C-alpha cells in the first residue's frame, strides 16, 4: 500500500440482501490529514462507503485497513473513527454539554478531564457560551456545530461526515463550508465527507472521489477533476461540459487535433490513447472555452442560436452546430448591448490554448 495511507479500502464490495449492489470492488487510499469528499448522485454508494469505514456495515468482500492494519472485523467503538450524521442524531432535551460529553462517557476519563474536553470542543466550533443551552433551543447552524463538537471531542483519527450541511439554507451552508475547512486545518484530522453537491465538494476538498453505481469513476484534486475529467460521467457531473463526437485528424506533439463536424478542436489524453486518423472520440469542451463571433473565419463553425440565458457577466448561448449537434457557449456580455439573439448564426471556435479532455465511457 502507499506508505502514507491512513485508511485503505481494498477491493471493498457490499451486496445487500436481495442482491442490491452498494459497493463494487472499491479501492481507495485516504491520506493522513486530508479533506476527502465522496461525491456522486443519490444511491451511488457514498453512505455505504462511510458506514464500512466506521464499522456500521461489514463488507461482503475486501478489507478495510488503518495504517496497514486490517480492521475489517473491528466493531465501531474499537475504531478511532467518529461520524457526524446527516440528521445530527442529537438528544433534543439534553443540554449542549451533555450531548457533546455523551461520546466521552464510554472512556475512562476523570470528570474534570471530561469537562475540559467538552469545553475545548465547543470552543473549537464557536459555541463556548452555549454549554448549558438545550439543543431544542438552538438554530440549525448551532445544532450542526454541536454535532461536530460531539464528534471531535473523542479526538478521532478520522472524522466521517455524511451530508453534514444538507439541512442548512444556502447562505449558512456556504459559511459553514468555510468553517468546516478551517476546523479541519486547525485539528489536522482526516475528514471524509459525503455530498451530492458538486459546488460544495469543489470548494471544500483537497481531493474528491467521484462515485457512480457503487464504483469510483475518478479520484483527483478539484482543479484536476474540472480540467481533466477522465470519463463522460465525471465530465457531465462536474460543471457544464459539451460532449462532442469528434473525428481524429492528426497529432501535433502532445496535442491531438480533432473536428466535431466543422469545428476544429485540440485535445490531450491522459490515458495514452493513440487514435488513428478518422477514429471518433468524445471530446469534452467547456462553454467558457468556446468563442462566438458574428463573422465566419478560419477555424470557426456556424451554429444557430436557439436560446440565450443571462448568467451575470456572461450570456449562455444554446446553439446547434451542423447535423443538429447541441452546443453551449459562454459569451461575455458586450458593453454596447449588441449580442446574439435567438435565430442568429454564431461562428464558434475553440479559445486559443484551451485544453479539452478526451473522455472514456
Ligand atoms: N440497508 C440496505 N439494504 C438494502 N439496500 C441498501 C441498504 N443501504 C443502502 N442500500 C442500497 O445501496 C445503494 C447505495 O446506497 P447509499 O450508500 O446509501 O447511497 P448514497 O449515500 O450515495 O445515496 C443504493 O442502491 C441503496 O438503495
Ligand atoms: Mg447517502
């Protein structure tokens, strides 16, 4: 195993009674101190992965390792792992201190030590003044912090968070994302978070694991996932991406030249793909990497505009290339108000220096 992996999932599978596949041969290394996020649509196996790491679920195949030691058979409380659940699972009629201290009651600590640990944990999440408040009196954001404090008070090696911010409104959610990241940096604890929200994953994570149907599609840093998605699934799940069936034309060193109909494209492949002239591949093109001009020129392809959506600084043009291929372009809004309208023909080209990924299925 990688010498620096804290947690390793080794060919972990989970088949539920009735043959429902939760996880299929998942291999994953989690590094010490990283903020790792599991991202994917509902039902792709995110929660099951967390439950396997926590020990609430035993895999039907494969192993879970902690610092190289096989912990697959250990019960949850025997693992240095704590979980923040989606619904927080707090005791509403107990006060904040009792909720946070609950996790410590199984440990052999003096009551003075317990009080100190509870205070320190509440300090960390900015709730030192709410020690004696009842949970039922707290706001959503404060409850979220109590749940966090209850998990960090045990000083786990790994903190698991299942959609921790999903109950909060959009504004508070963004604020808590920043706080969560700050807390993680301060503690130096490994955080493994689950979310189905790509914006949240991109803004908070050191690395993201994109999951689909019980399998990992790609594991990478946010910028890499955005710039170099490996698969069609990742490309269409993260941001907006045009998926263009394109013909291979030739090679310029590292650059692969393709054409989507009349539209010339340049791409790079990370998987050593060596297409022959005339082969087709799916090329991912970001809307912001396309230019739309009023006049035809060398390297442009005509597209008829079918919709214009206001996006603030840019206009999102929905258009059709020849053969009815849909394409989305983000065009800067012009100061003089001249802009494309529905029915206009825009002449589309790839922005110079844009780097399009070749996508596998
Ligand atoms: N206890 C269970 N019994 C049967 N099927 C389950 C159980 N838990 C999860 N599943 C199924 O396993 C798959 C993955 O579920 P889950 O890990 O909860 O997905 P996610 O958290 O990504 O939404 C889904 O098809 C789900 O219905
Ligand atoms: Mg889930």
